[in-house]
C-alpha cells in the first residue's frame, strides 16, 4: 500500500465525480415534462425510457459498486464459492422474461408505481400491500449502505481522510460530501439523473475490466501463475486447514446451488429493479432487455477473476473489501487507477440514487397515501417522495458511519432473505388470482419470521448473530441458503391456507385488473397510463 494520498488518482477521481455531478443536475432538463409535480415524472422518468436507456439503467442498477468490490473480494477470501453471482445472473434473465412484461403492462394500464400498488390492486388488500412495501424498504436500506461502503473503500485506498487516529468528521468528510452531492441531484432530477449517469458508469466499468483482464495477467506472468498462486493460498500451510478452493467442494454444493437459485429469484423482487423496469416506455423494451442484459454476466465473470489476481499480486488487506481497490492501486499507473476508482465510485452513485427513489416511492404510495393521507395530490406525493429519498440516504449513511462494514454486508444478505418472501404475492399474482390474500400474508409472515430467526442464529468470527445467510436445511441436513428455505415454507403455508380459506369462502378481496391488462402495450386502445390506481381500472376476474 502506498503511503499518503495518491494525488494523481485522486485528481482523476474528482474529475469524473464532478462530471457526473453536472450530468446529474442537467438531467432535470432532459425530456422535461409538462407536469413535473408527478411521481411518474420524478420517480419513473415519465415512463419514457427506450431500450438502450433502460439497458444502461438496469445495468447500473443491478451491477453496483458492491458487485465490483464484493464479488472478487469473496473469491479473494474463499475461492470459487464466490462465483455464485455468475450463475445466478444467468438464471435470472429467463425468469424475468416470463413475468416482467406482464408486470409492466398491468402497471402501465393502471398507473402502478410500485409492486405494492399492484398487489393492492390485484388482491384488494392494503394489509398485504403494506407488508410488501415495508419489506421492500427494509431490504433496500442496507443495500444503499453498501454502495456508500464501496465509495469509502476507494477513498481509503487513495489515502483520503487521514489515518485511524484522525477525528471522525475529518476522516468521513469526503464520504459526507459524496453523499450530499448524491442527495442533491437525486432530489432535483429524480430517476433521470441515474439514467444519464449510468452511461458514464457502465462505460468506465467495461473499460476498466477490459484493461484489467489483459494488463494485470501480463504483469503477473499469465493465468497459469495466477491460478497456481491462488491454489497455494487456499491449500493453507502444510498440515493446516484449507482456507478456500478453486472449485467448490462436495460439502459446499448445496450451499452454492441454493444461494445462486435464491439470489436469482430475489433479484427482481427488489424495489429498485422494478422501478427501473417500470420506467420503460413499452413492454417490448422489457423483452429486449431481458435478452441483452446477460452481456453484464459476461462482464461479471471477468470481474470475479480479479479476486485471484489480487492473491497472485500479493495484496494484503485486513478488510477484504479493500482487496480490489488495492490491486488497482498496486498494478495500474496512478492515472488509470484513478479511472478505476471513479468506475467504482460512480458505480455506487447510480444504484444508490435508484434505490433511494424506489424506497421513497414505496413509502409515499403504500404508506403515506394508503394510510396517512388518502386524498394526497400528485404534487404532494412527489414532495413527500423527494423528502423520504433524503431520509433513506441519511439512514444508510448513519448505518455506514456507525457500524462495522461486515455488518453492512450481512444485513444486505438478510435483506435478500426478506425480499424473496414477497415473490408469491408479486409473481404469483401476475399469473393467477387463486391465492387468497390472507394466505399470502400468512405465508409472508412465516417466511419472514423463520428467515430472520435462522439468520439471527448464524455466527461468524466477527459477529455473534446475523453472521451469514446459510444454515442447515430442516429435513435434508445439508447447509443451504436460508432465504430459499424460508421461501419454500412461505409457499407451503400459502397453498395450504388458500385451500382452507377458499373452502370456507373467506372474502377474497376485489381484483381491479382484467385479463387483457397483462398484455397491454403503450398506445393500445383503452390503456389509461399514469392514473392513480384508485381510478385506473375496473373490477374484473383473471
């Protein structure tokens, strides 16, 4: 690690940060709407984005600074078990091809802004809608915090903020400045800001990975030497315990497979994924994006190899999240290290902005409007959403500044367990009205309680509780992903109770959607886009 501040790298980093800040504020004038006091305009970019804007927005949304830092860091620490992120991003796209166009269509028809809007309209249940909204907000908060952790990791490696004995305010001032800028242009421009910045972010990431995957192996003697060094490290000292493996062992296969599958099922349950999806201008935009988004999975596979390169380069860090920034600092010329750091930093700004907007939309539409002020005007909704987006970022910042970084990662894993429990209500509701609203709520509650309790009982070397997301699967005896086990329990409870509740003819709630709503496209006769849910549709069966 180099001593002091890397001035050249810092200068390049600041240049790109200022550039995207300007873009973020200018985005308010991009495709400026006649009625800016609308949640559709601020929170969904006017539902006007085409294929390429949506592609960059979704890519910027899903492949974050956390991805850039944590995936290779996992491989640096434990080997190929960290590659689970690659198969899960391959699995996810065929899955979303089946249901995202349907969600877009019904949301476009009825003016739904959030998944909870759809759940309320489909099942006629504000309670179930509230459960989905609260889950989405809870799962999103630590995800935003991790983006700030990514920025902080880059700043630490560049030597910004002083040493451990520096006063906390001086040490964290650069992160506070980055947060303030992010909050300001998100408040001003809404979803248009991350949509434009995503072009810069993704361009930088592709450039950095293309250079890294060629330049660093040349400096290290080739991939043979890289894999040999990794194998030597994971084997551990002679007679000692292995620290990892180049391929998952037999004992780790259940954990690897269930984590990949559970993560694939959960990814598009997150509010920010849906927010980026609903900003598209047609269902065909969604269908095209599900076919071209796998290009990011190719990038992710190459990115993961950086973990092995960090081992071969002799990178030594106490915090594994610093491994890749430190690799860039050690291997690249200072000016290109600055480019790489900017890619990570901007890779945090884009998803953090979208996530805060998504969480704010959930609060505004499904808590504030549904329970606190049912007669809220579109202008009031927009104002509340803007304010809540600031509060969400403040909460994430406080989380980062007051808690250990490994805690942030483990709470994000807990968020994945939680958000997966909303899948029966959302995806199930897109294809059938058979599930009973009370059964869905009970299944959600069982999944949430089991998942949280099981995760609470997992310890790690640094934490007594919430130390991981894998535990023995009841009845099978193998170690697997807690979220998937909780999801199975959720579905079983939902199905059983649906049979019972339907048999006793319990009130099922009013479905305001109709079959044609799920295939509607922009411009179709009768499509009433961007209307409040209460006035957008008529009751009907499906």
